[in-house]
């Protein structure tokens, strides 16, 4: 006999419908899965046999062929267990003819334990979002109940294979999935910017970065406050919109890092160690999965000790820093993951860390400084909008300086600037950092006297054409923070100060 059930698979961050067809024929006992399955899908055979028998059903000793269509899409994951097991029961006549009507209108997702329990799986939310608006019903693991409820699709929670079989036969009921209760974030979850002593120039740069979603690199000696500033940066960013939260939650669901069935409502802050591989940073693997740059989507990616990352990992950042997405290509498939993150990088000015320090002598030779700095290539620096030098804080300043401005005050100004940008770009999640060339010409007209500033920056300081574009985008954000519609010459001059690594004299002179 032949049975057909509907299930889903993932293609990047989007769900795709899959038909699970099970055919049972006479002959020597055999079990074959076709349709481009991966190892996890092939191993479903042993889980399904044990789960069916331990649920009180006889497993047919015949030739069983399972086809997952369409065959050109690679099938990965363990969530095909439940539809395959139900297909075997239906094709062998174990759940009756009444089940056919429900099977035709329902999608099934779930991994099976050997005792017949239905275990939660990764990627439920993005798969279910493919059904939104179709009026379909989905049966998902009870452990994914809260996550499924977020999708807006009618979902039923399955605890055991036997319970789902009884529901299909009209002999039992399954509970509807319920959303998890709202959870308020802790008020002190992110440290406050007021705790950072001094570094007014760096704080101003961080405010500009948050207001325009500009990437930023902080350069300074050990203990200057680079990490302190970075870890307080998230408090300056505005709350995520619903669309941003949904997109970020999809990525976390695929990676198995879902927030207990809730939307990821706080902007992500990812802090990978500098020993991370380029595949883990960017994404990939034999079965592609999102990397750290995608897990930081709509949030912050903090790369401390930036030059200590491997050269391949640093260079792999070129595409996401420019296109805000990552494309992972393999022989049999190619998937794209969004990666619209705000990068905050931190580095020392030299290997020993004390180049330009007012009281400690640098022990590095010019060649060592050059080799250290060259680990971060010019193309990468060109893609970082704000490049800021931090100086060591003196004891007298540390003792006498008053408590700094709180994060809430800065965040208020940032939000006003972002509202201006949303009006400029007609809503959505656009920001000044994402302006195209045409938008740059439209919204960043040079004020009187600014052309000579840019000419000097290119001819005498060695700035590239891309650097000039970055300067105009930064100037536009500075103007938005002031609430003025047109750029001023002083905005451009201030923006030039935030490109310290582009200067021809460079870091080797301690600038």
C-alpha cells in the first residue's frame, strides 16, 4: 500500500513543503529512504522501527520504500521521523481509513525517541512560517509548542507517536500549542555607559555608531576601556521591531538556540573568541548552518583582540560587511543567511599594546608594529565606518571625573535619530550605514566649504573613495543626532576625525 503525508524542510532560513511517501510491498524485508537524505534522515530507520514497536504497533516485515519529494532538495535533520513513522502505520493499515482526510490537510514535524516519545527539533519556527496564510494545520513536538505558537499557524502539540496515531484515527485529541508568557528583561542586563570614566571622544563615536548602525573599531592600550564600552553598547540601540525580532528568532531556531519559545526581543550580542574558525564565524559546514555573523543579525558582533583572529576569518568578513548577508555554497546546494550586524572591534595599537602610551614605553620595533597592523587588511578597514583611538586614562582623571552620562540619555538621542532615518527611508530597518550611492547623493549633498575638506582627506591623508562615502554617511548621522536636515561643514570635519586608521601616517606614529 501507499501513503502520503506532508512535512517541511529548511532551505536557508525559509521553509519548504516536502511530501513523505511510504510504499510497502511484498518481498524480503528491506527499508530504503530516497530523496537526497542526509545521514540523520537515513538513521531514522532504526528510530522509527523501535518507536513503532514500543508504541504498541507491529512493524511490517516487508519491503518499505520512503521517498521525500522533491528529490532535488537535500533533506537534513531528524524532524522527518514522525511523518515517516505515521506513513508506515498508514500504509500498513494500522490507523484506519478515517485518517486519510486529516493526513491530507496536516503537516507533521518531530523526532522520535525509541520509546515513541516525540522530541523537540530545531528550525520549527521558520518551517511553520512557510504555512502562514494557507490555513493548514501542523503537528509539532510538545517541546516546540511555545515556539510554534509564535508563527501564527494553527499547531497541535504531540507528545507521543501513539497519541498522534490515535488523533489521526479520530480516537483522541491533541492540545493546541500555547504561547509562552511574556518575560521582561532584567533592568541591569546590560551594564550602563555611565560606569566608563573619561573617553568622551570614544563615547561620542559609540553614540554615532548606534544612531546610524555604523561599524566601529576601538584602538587603544590595555585597560583604556575598549571592552567596557563595547559591552555597554547594546544599551544604546533601540528596541527591535517585530519584523526584526521574527527574523532573528528564525536564525536562532535553525541553530537550536531558541529563547524557550519566545521571540528574541533583545538585540543579540555575540562575542566569539579570537580562536574561532572562519566557518564558525561566517557559517557553513557539510549541512550549512548560520555562523556568528548571522546569529548577530540585527544586533552586535563584538570582536575583541581583532588582529588575533585568523586571517581567513577576518577576510571572510568582507561580504557580510558589504552586502549584509552570507552565501554558503556547497556542491549540492547554496543557501543565504542574513547578516545585518553592527560590528564592534577592539585592538591594541601594537603587539605589546603600549604604542603612544604617555607613561609606558613601547617595546615593539616598527616592523613588528607593521606586521601586527597588517593582519587587518586595508579592504576590511575600508568597510569599518568609525575608527577611534583611545588614550590611557590618568589616575587624576579617574579619581576626579564625575559619573558619565547614563545609557538611557544617549539611547533617547539615538532613537530620535533613527526615527528621522525611518522617515527618510520610508520605514523598514534601513539606516544611514546602508545607503546606496544614489541615496548618498540625494541625502548627503556637500555643504559649502566641505569639498576642500574631502580633497585634503584623499590627497594628503590617503583616504580611499570608499572612505569618503563612509565620511558622508557618518556626517549624515551626526546631522540626524542634531536634528538638522542638511549637512554642515563641521559635520564633515568631525566625521573625518573618525577615520584615524585610514590616515597615511597610520597607527605606527601613535595617532
